[in-house]
C-alpha cells in the first residue's frame, strides 16, 4: 500500500450507505418490503417508453433534459427553467453539498433523517449537525436553535423517512424564514405524492429565495431501478447546481421513461389510493397485535417494538418466513422495523407473521 496516496480528510470517516436487503439465503420466494418500492411498479406507458429507447441506445442523451423538465413543469405547474434533473434525488442532495458546503461549513438535519444528508455533507468536507426530533417528528424550533453563521444547508424530509411523519407547510415556511441569511432549506419531498393535496413544498420554493425542493421517480412512479430525481428552486441556485452537474448525467432511457411516467397521473392516483387503503389496514392490524406506529403519510410503516432485542428477533423471524423488512438502527431507531406497504397479500402475510412472532416472543419461545 502506498501511504502517500490519501483521500481528502474525513472521507474515510464516512460510513457506507446500506440499502434495503433484497435476498434471504436459501429462499427464492422472498417478499421484499425493505426499500419502500411501489409494489405495482411503473405504469404501462412508462414501460412502453423504456422499450422504445432500445432503438436509440447508440445516441447520446440530451444535456439540457428539456423534455423531462417540461413535462414536470406541465404536470406540477412549475417553471421548467427552475428544475434540475439528477440520478435520483440523491444526486441533487450531493450536488447541493458539493456546491455550497466545504471545510468550516455546517449542515443541519434531524436525528432520524435520511442517511445521505450526513454522507454528502462529509464528502464535501462539511460538518454534519444532528438535531433531536420531538416524538419522531421534525422540531422546527430545535433546528433553528442549531443554526449559526456556519450553517449552509438544512435538510428536512417531509414526509420523513423512516418515521413517516410530516409537518405542515406553514411550519416549513416558518423554518425557511427563520434561517440565517446564508443558509438554504432543502425540502426532501420524495414521498410527497402519497399525501393527497400536498405540493411537497413547491409553493414555498417558488416564493422564497432560500428554499429548494427535491423529488424522485423512485417511489410512487415505480422507477427505483432507473434512478431519476429532480430539484426545483430559485433560478440562481439551479444555475449553480447545473455548473457542477455532469452534462450527460442522465441516459435517454431515464429521461424518456420518466417523462412518460409523470404524464400518467391516472396511474399515480391509483397507486396512491391503494397505498392509503393498505397502509391504514396494516397499521391497524399491527396495533391490534401490540406493535404501534405513528400515523404514516408515506408508503411504509415504522413498527415500534418494546426493545432492540425484540425488533431484531422479529426481523430474524420474518426472514425465516421469507419476508424482508428494514432494520433502522442506523437512523437511531434500533427498536423499530420499517415495513414497506406492499400489495394486499404481502400486507396480510406480514401482519399475520408479526402476530405469530409476538405470541411466541411473549411466551418466551423466541428469546
């Protein structure tokens, strides 16, 4: 090993991100409920658009993403010139840190916030500042108290992952208006489409000069495997981000499939309605079995157990039965399991199995 070849300070302190597991050893019939994917997948129109792209794989994609930006603007009633496209909303988060964070900068996020906030902050040489939540919900006053002259970005997922909780748009605006003048509020609205009537913070990002909203096609649009996200905010900030964005960061397949997906709002509404119904059923079914959860506004349930040992034992029991959920100790919630709202058979199966587990655990059969 050449000791003279060293990464930038702090890079080796970054804990690797681990996505939700997708396999169980020895089983070919595992049901994956660990990554908050849409169990119904993308719309037929999106699939057709993806198939057509096979005929143009030898051509470079566009660099301005005008088609997709225009479609997003049409559907969400936003100025396309204030939209940027990225490889998932993860890349938009990373670009924000790359453009605005450096040594001596601080980035604020909540204790149960998305892990990429910390990773992207540290990759840019900044200092992550973790703020306590109140009953697993964003506490605006605590965030404002954590901000100072070094604060460059504040990340708020609304709805939040993995808690499923959210705060009202009025609270988001109060936060934005209370930030130091050099700080940007980033509203991570990856799950906003699951909340009927909620614009994800678009109105605030339109009116205020220090707010950026990020969105994704990975959740309700069912395009997690393609990695498409977007950001919206003041033109001055979007112009900065485009200077650090790779010109060919998006493929033709990503761009054209996402454009077809966003224009098929009938599919989105169907998926949202099914998720709302099954989410309520799953939360009630788990509560009846002694596993409470906060009211979720996303496509998952954060199931709370009495201890870390019980949560881990339940996870192992579910895996033995071919069900994959997500441990969230990395989100400071070691006594919880995040369970994606799947289709109806998956929801009924996981509820039944957790009921069986609780009965055996209480009896001391699964110590």
